[in-house]
C-alpha cells in the first residue's frame, strides 16, 4: 500500500465533500431526466479537480493517480454518472500528461486546461470497427487551407455535447492502415457534433452518451506524437480499466451501505431476534470484498509499474488489466443484486431510502463499455502466449 | 541475423499477419502495425513463430515493441536460439 501525500488526502476529502453535498443531491434527478450532472461537474471545476493530475509546473494539482482512483470511487458512491464523467476525463488528461513528451502545444494546452478547467471527452468508438479500439476507419485529411481534419461516425460519445475539447482516435491519414492510429485533441469550438441517435438507457443516464458524426479541424501540433500502441498499452487501456473499476467499486459500495442501513434498522427494532437479512448481508460482504481486493490489487500493480511503464505492454500485464475489467464489471452488479435480495421490495422501489435500482442499473453498463465478450476474445489469444500469469 | 531467418519470419508473416501488402515489400525496420497488422493477427504471428522456430517467447519479450518490426522479431529469435545453443 502506498502512502498518500497530504496533498492527495486533501484532494480526496474535497472530492468526498463534493460527492456527498453536490453529486448526491442531484443524482436521482440526473438519472431520471438523463441529464448531464452539471452541478457536480461545476463543483469539480471550482475545486480545480479537472486539472488534478496535471503536473504542478503546468498549473495543475500534481495529485497522484492513486488519489484520482479513490476520488472516482467516492464520486461513484453518490452519482455514477458524475463519477464516470470524472474518470473518463482523467483518463484523457492522464494519457496526455503521460505521453506529451515535452510537446510545446500540449504543454500550453494543459496550462490552459488547468486555468479554465476544461473538460475533455473521448471519441474512441466508431461504427464499422465492431468495438475494436485498435482499428480506425476515419482518417486525418488535409484541407485546401492546409488545416487538418477528420470526420468520424461515433456510436457513443460520453458527454460529448458538454465537453470543451475532444480526444479522438483516427487513422494517421486516409491512406493509412486501420491499425496505424493517432490521437488528436480538437477543441469543441473547432469541432462539429452532428447528433446521431439518443441516450435513453437503463443506466449511466447522466453521462449523456449518444452517437455523433464528429467533424473536427485542427493543426498538426494537436496530434500526440507518441506511438499509438504505446499510449494504448501504457495508459489508455490500463488507466481506463483501473479508473472505471474504482467507479464501479463506489457504486457497489453504496448499494452495500444501503443494505447495511436496512439491516441495522431491522436489528435495532427487535434487538436479539434473528434477522435473516443480516445473514445474507454477510454473504454479500464477501462478494464486495472480492471486488475490492481485485480493484485495489490492480491499482497497486499499476502504480508498481510506474518506474518501468513498458512492463504494462507485456502480455501478462495486458491480461492482468483486462481481467480487472472483466472481474470488476461482473462483480459490481453481483453485489448490487445481492443487496436487492437482502433488502427485498424496499430496494426495488425507486422512491425508497433503501432503493438500489439506480446502482444496479448503472453497474450493468460496466460489462458493455468495451464489451466483455470482446475482451474475452483478445484474452483467449493472449492466454496461449503468456508463460506466467 | 541471417537472411534465412529473415526469410522464415517473412514466411510466418505471409501466412498469419494478414497484411494488405506483399510481405517482401516491407523492409526489416518498417512498423508492421503501421503496415496493417492488427493486434489480433499479431497474436497469431507470435504463436506461429513459436511453432516454426520451436521456441517460447518469455513474458518479457511478449510486447508490441518486440514484434513491431521484422528486425525486432529476428533479434528476439536470435537471442532465444543463442540461449538454447
């Protein structure tokens, strides 16, 4: 277990306050109306949380990844959508911070992000790729004025309409192979988002993630120069799986806490009498412990690889962080389902203080954001190659 | 690395990398992923290389940077064969 710096602890406590005072207050409405959690994101901006992972010398908070992960879980307990928006933004920021390699444009961009608390959305999904992020169809084009551009058909763009900037995967050029990709940071002001479909889902409703045809214009400086595969294996994929999992852990923890409140109330009403729900809650606790153990150990392994990030590109590491995603995405809903059975009908009611419907619905998104079946297909091949797991 | 080794590697790539271009046209230092090898195909390439050369790539070698060029693959195989010899 690493030791968090005072700055990290202060950051987490600030996020916890935003989670309980702002995100929680609007969570039901955000869910019901499928609207962006604007109040919570505004509070995160006011706390300068959007630049938490930006190094201090570039105007950011210089907060550790461990603290960011714990913040995802704190937010996840109160409002899954806020937590997922926060997590995804940190994944984009993290990828830029870790791979900008001293590029002046990106350094100055991060200063601007810190000053204005800009929110970054990502455009990674694409119609026609079957969910495979390591291939792109849309490619970078060069206009007559020399400006670069792309047009990408993206089936889901989380909070795209609410972002200040977009980080998009595209082919290096229209003639390049689908696997020859780059990451482009385009400003919303230079990007047209033509809506394609709606976002009326069973959960994660406040992430507002409909599809868009994305048309952007940008300069060559706005392309991250690092090899795409390095960014994928050292940041985008493992960081996504770690931060998402902390969001899911937060959701499951909240459901469990509701179960605990319910059981506590029942036991207080009739002290000494057996409460069957208490027994089943104890079973759910072991499910939650397994989720926590998987998520925590993966975080520690990710942090342990920091001095030698190339390690994250080995087959063993890819399998490790893929398994985190698979395990956590299946375990979090299992905990919510368990709590549903502990509490019974009061958990099934939307207007009950013991309701866990929102948590259950939100947690179900986990297995679909990068479909688990796709990850199993990747792992199946890698398992044949890996020598030690 | 010998020419024969390079030719054998090209043979594996021809059968398993599913490249949209002729393998002969790819220089030993060209990025195979940029040339169109998918992540999925690269796994098949690694497995076929293990079978063809009767070797096992240790986990430390199982990363994209080892397999992104023909010369990288050849260096890895050379190293393993030297160890075995």
